[in-house]
């Protein structure tokens, strides 16, 4: 089915070669969009997993008091909110 391309009966004027190229282009565009979406999804999943591991590590640190854990989590969130990821690999709460 040709969605978004107008009346499907209007394709009668295309010869089979042009119609084949159109269908191939639509399939290629769809495959590209699906590949990009999958990569974005994987990247987001990895980033969230990394972030959650840092938070869990801070919350489970037996050396910290309850207030210390709260401050550690606040620092992690602050670092991600400001986009300053340079310290992420240097602190003890990095995955």
C-alpha cells in the first residue's frame, strides 16, 4: 500500500521500471529510518543504563551516610543536567 503518496491509481502512468525504482526508494528510506531509530534507541538505553548504574552505586555505598548518598546522587544528576560528562569517568560512582 502506498500511504502518503496520493491516489494509488495514479501510478498507472508509470512504467514498471520507474514504479520499481519508486518502490525500492520507499523501501530503502524505510530501512534507513528504522536503522537510525534502532541506533538511537540503543544509544539511549546504554546512556540510561550507565546513569542508573552510577546512581545505584552511590545509593549502595556503605561508606556514605544517608545525606552523603543524597548529595552523591544530586552531583550525578547535576553533572548530567549541565552536560559536564568530563568527570563521569573519574569519580568513584562511574560504571
